[in-house]
């Protein structure tokens, strides 16, 4: 495993603090204190708290975008694409619960990168919606309240960062399989 550099450590610790306190409540002194360094030393590695937030949110949003692009161009059925989306969310969320908290709760604090982030987010949602539409058109998915299906799936997937830390024996592949089954097939017998 590769050694974490100081900037990566600062970003990781900041993401944890942002999750615990919220972006607005965290100061550079809080971050420095958590790292055991002086606040002035932080600026040797980062420019601002805003740069940290941007790094956290944009990197995760781009990871989701890249994953969605791969899923979209595959020749898989719509159901298999939805399963891949669930797996994508489980993988990213389980590897970065603190960053996911910032992505979901602190995105509105982005300054010059807000428009870019919102474009990534809206495009991702449109791609997700189009996969469901394609599934409806190919008769794989019921033709029933597309926006409600999208909302239900995205709400569950976006909140995984809250649920995952409570599971000590988490197996991401098993979670993705079980979650896909429930979200796509429902809970009927």
C-alpha cells in the first residue's frame, strides 16, 4: 500500500472533520489541531479550506462520472447497468465515507467549482434516468413513475455513507448484490 503524502492526509482528516462538524464549522485551526501541526504549516500543502472541499467533492463526482460513462457504453441490459450503478455507489461510498458526506452535505459551499459540480451531478442523474427509460422501452422495467424510481434508488445510494460505518463485517460485493436485488426486484415474495 502506497504511503499517504501530507496533502492527502490533510484532505482525509478534513473530510472527517467536515462530516463530523459540517464544512462551515471547521476552521483551519481545527484541522491543524487534528493533524498535530500549526495552522500556518497547512498552507505549505494547501491553499485554503475551499481548495480542500473542492478536492474532496470534485474528485468523487468525477469518479462517479467516469464509472457511469463505462456503464453507459457497455452492451449490458438496463437491469445489469442498474446493478453496476449500485456496485459503483457501494464501492465509492465504502472507500470514502467522509468524502461522501461532503459530496452530499457541503457541495453548496463550493465557490468557483459549483457550476462544474452541478453539471456533473445533473448529467449523472440524466444518465441514470436514461438507463431506466431504456429499460422501460425494452420491457425490462415496469413503466411506472420513472422519477420516483430514480429518486428511490438515488436516495438510498446517496445515503450509504451513513449506513456503511455501522456495519463492521461489511462485504462490499455482497452488499452491492443484496442492495441491487432489493432496489431492482423489490421486496415481494
